[in-house]
């Protein structure tokens, strides 16, 4: 799992990284629907319970490697945003 500090490297100090991620994901303009869904499930954004890639894959009926690829592309978008 990629740590939050890895995602938020260089994040603005006036707003916490967590708040910026929530704001970004709530807007979800930058992420497509699948990326949004995977990020919310993987990091427990709404439930507070992060899921493993294989658990997300099982829920969405896709392969674990596909979850990994989608998660990577979403993280790249997060990096560009921050």
C-alpha cells in the first residue's frame, strides 16, 4: 500500500493533506468513476476501513492487478493535483 506521505509529498501546509485528498475525491472531476471508487475503497475514505487490493477486486469483480493499475493512475492524478 502506498503511504499518504508518498501521495502528499510537498502538499500545501495551510491545508492538511487528508483534507485536500477528501476535497479532491469529493469533486472527483479529475478521476473517472472507476478510479474514484477504487480510491475510496482502498483508503477507506468514506467507511474509515481501508481494503486490500484483493478485497476491492473481489467487490468489483475485477482482477487484483487491474485494481493496482487503476490505483496507480489515480495516484498519478493526485500527484499532479497537489
